[in-house]
C-alpha cells in the first residue's frame, strides 16, 4: 500500500547503489531507475548525484530520505498493529544468516515455520557474521542470525541457542583416538580456517587467546569461505580444523571424519540481532518466537548428544 516509488527510493538511498537496490527488491535495474525518475519528476528536482559510477544524495534527496524513513516506518507499524488485531501473519520476512546457520540450522527451521505460516514470504540473505551485522545496520534485512559477538551497542542481540565447536581430523590421524584435544595440541598441527570476518574464526581466535595460545602460533595453512570446503580439505588430509558440531553429522555417519571435543569445551551463542526500534513486523516477532520454542525443545537433545 505504501507508495512504491518511495520504497524504491528509500532502498536506493540506503544502499547508495541501483544494482544492490534492484537485487534487494527483486526488480530489474531499469525498473528501479524508472521509479526514481518518476519520483524526481514528481518533485521536479534531482534526488541523486551520479558521478564516476557512484551516486550520492542531493540536498533534496536527503530531505526526501528523512521523510521516507518516517513514512515507511509508520506504515510498517500501522500494518503490524492491524494484523495484531486480526491475527493475520503475512507479508515478506527478510532474514540474514551467517553461513553455518544458513546451511545447517535454518533449512529445517524455516520448513516448519513456512508450514505453520504459509502466508509469510521468507527471503534469506547469506554472508559471514560481519556481513550480516552490516545488513542489519543498513536495514537490508529484518533480522539477522549470527554466530559471533556483536559489538554495535545500538543493535539488540538475543541469544537463541548454544552451539558446540569441535576438532575435526581424518580417521587415520594420530590424534583421532583421543578423547579430547587441547588448544596447545591444535597449535602444533597444520590448521585450516574460515576467512576473515567469519564468526567461527573470530570465536576460535578468542578461545585460543583465552587459553594462552596466540593465533600467531597457529600453523595456518589455508583459508576457506565455507564449512563444506574446510571439511573436504580435512578429508583430503590437508590439515585439521575446528568447526560447528552441527556441520559434520553426515561425515561422522559416513566415517570420513572424526570429531573430538575440545578441552576446555568450546561453545558459542547463535543470536538474533535486530535494530533497536519501537516495533517489528508481526512476521518477525512470530519467527523469533517460533525459533526460540524450537531451540528450547532441541537443547536437551543437544546436551544429551554432547554427553
């Protein structure tokens, strides 16, 4: 119901990119450009300066953006409040999730959620934890789910469940028969890790430092952009790694990898992160409530499996 031109303008102004806005809105770039041109014709002034493949807001554009922000926020609040009265849960829900969560945790959760709320159109954006936090900060997603600490005090962080990280190696590795692995032992081995900005890498670094092992002492061999790539490299005998227990279920069943607990145990929170605002869309609230309920039911099973 909100003016489509205003929605498109607000997205372009927020991202300062026609290309990124088109991707976010699931529109073609010419369609985005057409909507902006219509709004500029309506105000009879330019809203963006375009120079050297970059865009910036004009003074008029900045003024329109300030009001568009308020108008769209009020529209969202109105929509949410009316749906609370009618009991309707529908609309578009944009979730951002870090790689591990998106690949191994969310598919089952979202499947159940869509069954219960078929009128909610869920869109998922995947990046590393740092990228997801940036998406939340820029309002590119309604809610993010990350696996690393969030330092921005203007964002709300809500822990949903805890994930254990484990040491992985091939079955024929000299340490494969041990009951647990210490940080000092990890430091002596060829180590494979995620890229900079990864929540998993940040948590591992903090864990090692806390246990008197400098990250500079690690025999870091290779960096990878996904858990799948790390697991394949470990299976090939290129080194060892530390990954979420949730990512190695298939490999443990097939016997291609061995997962050992760390000593001391390494756990990290998987957390919702969202803007600190007066209201959220009803679909966001329902999804967070739904996820919390599912995680609370599964937590005892996780503890039993870990024991």
